[in-house]
């Protein structure tokens, strides 16, 4: 089955004059010019994200197609997979595209107000929650040596986890993303048994996604899918 819904052949080989992405209005506007000198504008609404590669003066459009949601995620799965660590999980994009409800609960994730502001634009289909105060990274790292701070963070994480259990019990979404929860197990704020408990209560229609840098062996055995993001090259 073809993934192409329709093609806009009149844009083939048009030169890109300018473009503007307005995230406040959810609009992407592109001005182009044909080989005959005719100006043609393209206006997209419902903008969530955009990606243009190697943008320079006199860029040429090879073409433009409207494709199915499944086709989009299949064709660009590598690109979208690399975006997970930037706060916009590709799996959640797909769920929203399939008109599913997504809830994201963040754990031990500080100073990301810009990312949260972007994700909140997707409400009510995508809801994001945090239960922890904003803290400096060095303060969080030193929590093991500060009993009062450790207890405060512990209580915040426990509140977040209890909220996650409520979401599972009530079946409020089709996808529940517990971002950073594996670090909570690593640092002793949660137990591995807590994760087994919430996974065990998952309704058949709900996907639960756990993220983090350390994966306990017991959770790995219970998981249906495991993905790992590895940087092949990083600037020093």
C-alpha cells in the first residue's frame, strides 16, 4: 500500500525564497519561485515541528508529498528516534498522530522549562506533569549527603509515582511515559519492585515507557521492547 496521499508536482524544482515557522500560531509558511519566475506560496497549519537540512540561499525543492502517518514514521524513524533525548519522544508523536492520549511524568529532570512549554502546546492530547521543585544540578547530585534534601526529593518522587499509579488504575491514557524513572531506582528513590508493580497493573490498551540510563535486569526481562540511544560522535 502506498504511503503517499497526494503529490504537489507544481512545486518541483521551485527555488525557496524564504520560510517562517510560527510555533505560537502553529503555522509554517514557505515562499517559492518557479523556473518561469512565478511566485508560489505554501501554507501549513497545525505545526508541531519541522526539520530542514542544509538550508542555504537558492535551495531547490525536489518535490512535496502528503503522506500517511504510518508512512511518515517509517520513512523518518531514524531521525525521529534521535529526537527522543531532546524532550520530544517520537513514540509520543506517533501516538498523538493516531489520536491516542499521552501522559508524560518527569522524574529528576530540572531546568527544562522551554521544552515543557513546547510540549504543553500539545494539550489536551499530550499532558505533561512534574512534581519536583527546580533545583541546581549540583544540589541534586549532593542530595545523598543532605538528609533533609534527600527526604524532600524522595517525597516529591513518591508523589509523582503515586500519580502514575492513579493514571494506570483509571486508564486515563493509551501511552504513559515515565521519563527518567530508571534514575530514581538507580539513586534509591524508588525500588525495582515499584516498577514491577505499575507494569503489572497496566491495562492491555496502555503502553508504559520507562526511560533512563540504567536498566535493571529484572525490568529488562519484563520489557517487551528495549531501545538504546548511543552517540556515535560528540564534540569535545
